[in-house]
C-alpha cells in the first residue's frame, strides 16, 4: 500500500469514522464536541511560527510535559501548539498548562492531506514533534512539502509493531525517510527504524524521557498527611492503577484474597478511562465498602476500596500506597508506565502483558524492583508477601528509585537534538 491508496481508503472509511465518534460520544459525550477540529475546521485562533507537539492521549501528554516545559524555557519567544486525539488527553493538556499562555491546544485533524495541510497552514510551525510512535503519513508528508522538520521523540517500536510497519513498506519507508530526527529509547529500536527505512544519520539513541520524571517535593508529605487524616498509617494500602476492562474484576477478586489475611487492607483502584468510572464504581460497591475520590469523602476504617475517579492525580494516588500494581498488564493491553510507582520508591507488580514497556520492565525486574505475576491469584499472593515482608518491600522500592536515577539524562539529549533542528 502506498500513500495514495492509503489516502483513498481513509476517505472511504470516513462514514465509519463518524459512526465511531457517535458511538463513543454515547459513552463519553466529549467525543461529540469540537468535531470540526478533527477536520481542521473551526480551529481556535493561534500564534504562528512556534513548535507543534503531538501527544495522542493521556500517557503521551504526561510524558511530553517535561519536554514542553523545557522547550518553553529554552525558547521564550516561541508558542507551543499541543495536539492530541482524545478528550482525556485534551483535559490533561489543559490542566497541565492552564497557567502557561504560550501553550495553545486543539485536536490533531485526521490524517487526510487537505486536513493536515489546513492545520499546518493555520499553525505554521517551525518544528513538529511527535511523541512516541504516533506516525501519520499525510501529516509528515505535508510537513516535508512545507520544509517543516519533524522529530519523533521518546520513540518506541516493538518487534510486533515493526513487523506491522514492514508489511506496508511502500507507505512507511517514504514516511520514515521524511523524518528529520528519530530519538529512540534503545539501540534495538534504533535498528528496527533503520531497517524500516529511516535515514541512519537521523536516528539517535537518547533513552526514555520517562526516567526524567520529577516528583513534587510536597507530594509525599501531602500523601502522608491525608493517610493520617484517614487513620490509615498502619493499614496496608495497595494501588491498582490504569486498569482496563476485564481487569477490575480480577483485581477485586485478588483484594478479597488479600483481605482474608489482612482484614484492614485498603485498595486504591484507578481505571484508565474516565468513561468507565461509573461502571467500575458499581462493580466495587457490589462487593466492598467503597469511597469515590471525586466525592472528597473521607476514607474510614470500614472502607475497603477507594476509587480513583479524578484526573491528574495518579502520582498522588500512588504516593498514598505502599505497593503499586500497574494495570493493562493482566489483560493483553501491553501495560502502562512502571516508572511512576518506581519514582516514588514503591515495590512494583505487573501482569504478564508488558509489551508496551518491555525494556523498562525488564530493567526494573533485573534490579529486583518489579515482580511479575501471571493472574489475579498471583497478584493477591504478591501483595500479601510484600505486606508481610516490609523490609523486602522497601528494598524493592529503593532498587526502583536507583534505576530511575541511573537512567536520567534522556531529556537533555533529546533537547540537544531538537535544538539542532530549530537552528
């Protein structure tokens, strides 16, 4: 498939795209709003000539935040246009940069030549930065036509994804050849990009900027204060974060097993997607005394589950816990970022499906900071073991924090590469 055929198929699929938006809007009404932006219509007024950063959803937006702040500091005269594809990503961007007037935001239009061209003519960026592996052939080609360099930042490429791109070489090879910088996390991924058609001189191994996560110095004191208010300083508290459909029931079953050995244990359950908050709350309430974080209701000695149904508080919720399970890993989603609990010196547990973070999870596992489990029962046993062996839990947590500190510096290397494109 080449880009012409891809574009034709995309146009033919537009009725299905509209149907998908409609169906999603029934569960999450925000999908029915600002639809014009997705076709480069009714774009908000924007300053031109700055830097465009695309972060597809919440995870990428959070990962991009330190880079965006560093760019704001390094280039005080340039606006930054942040785009995403999801309402949750949009909410996160607006919350992260509410006090920064130079950050402007809209949805990225669909990957159609006329929509991509209209967006770029509206924003006229000097540089485009795409987070991780959200590659759009028409957007990249329209940038190349206008002489706008495009960088892929914090790039990841699993073996499975590389095979997928390889099947469409006539589409992906010209697209990768038009990239000006591909800043990858590991040498293994660098080689995959080269084999797929990226120019060797444009591929740089910078490491993962997720290691450069900065923790607010007031975060842990605030968390300790809230646990003290709950009277939960001596209670075992564990968190299951960024969970997906099909995973919550397994986690609640594991919590029931934990309660059989530790009757006062508290689970903080944080679903990945806001549209699932109500459903997961009902699931929790059927089995346990449950409090919703969004209601600001105090956790009592009778509470057994705290539902984390707020946005932008994940690190704080991790800080409230003694043990961290990273979701999306008991189901075949590929897992989420284990460095967030590691940065807070929590022992980390993940299921078998970690292909989104293979290298990072392997590093943590090899350092003794992460325990892998196969299923809900294994999760329950792992939580119980760490509750009953606090010295081992502390050792795991310190090992994770050491891995974080040893691998920092990727952000600075990335900024140097981006700076060369802006000169």
